[in-house]
C-alpha cells in the first residue's frame, strides 16, 4: 500500500475548506486520537480533555473556510486544543494549585507545549506506519505495544500461539522501524518505540 503524501493531504484540506464532510471525516480519523492524547497530557481530568479535543474539531468544522493546507488544519487543532486546556485550568476550583503545577511544569520543560506537539506528531507517524502492516500484525502490535496486553492474553484473544505472538511482535516492530526510516522524526520515533517495547 502506498503511503499518502503531503499533496493528497493538502487535497483533503482544499476539500474541507469547500465544506466537504468526507474530508472532515478524514481529518477526524487521522487526528482525533492524537489531539485527545495531546489534551490528556496537559490536563489531569480525562473527561475534560476528551471534551476539549471534541470541541477543537467542532470549531474546525465551524471555521473550515479558513484552512487551505493540511499544515494549517493541524496548527488550528493544536492551538484550539491548547487554548481549551488553558481555559479549563483557569476554571477549575483548585485553580491556584493547578496553575502553579502547570507553571512549574512549563519552567521545568522550556517548551512543554511544543514538546507535546512533537510527541503527538511522532505518534501519528508511528500509527500511520502500523496501519500499513498486514491486518493480523496490526492487531498484535496494537494489543501488545499500544494497549500493553501480555502475550498470553493476546494469544487467547486472537486464537494463536504465544510463540506466534512473540514472532509477530518482533516482525511488526522491525517493519514499523523500516517504514519510518529516512523520515525527520525517525530518531524520536525509535525512542518512543523503545519505550513501547519495555
């Protein structure tokens, strides 16, 4: 399967700008999980983080005429989600303590938001590479590395042997690394993959 390039993504952006609901669905499928992960890392309230991610996509649809490239779509989603998180932090009852915690985190990691955007983008590339694996291998990768299930449980769910699971996990990891090789995010992707592999 051929990977989608920047041109095809920008074509979706143009269609979204024109009010195409299928293009909007493509953007949601591609980025909803990533934006949700991004908001959850800023907020401790999982439900609020999910609401803010949903709101970012609602606002994207409301302002779709203002985006003409896929890069501008991503920027809109991240900025809207970030602002939603900051507003949530201000509104919480224990605002002062949470704001202080957030400020401390920002001081400790000079570019906290930028780092999280980079992390989210790297995860997006990893998930995209995983989506190009054979279907059974995708299932093994997601269950083992993303959901963290033990080999025995994966074997039970998929009805195959533990040894087959081990072999599939190893091969899936190799293939994902191969698909990411040569990309700018490769070094960071290897770090994230090594963390998943523990």
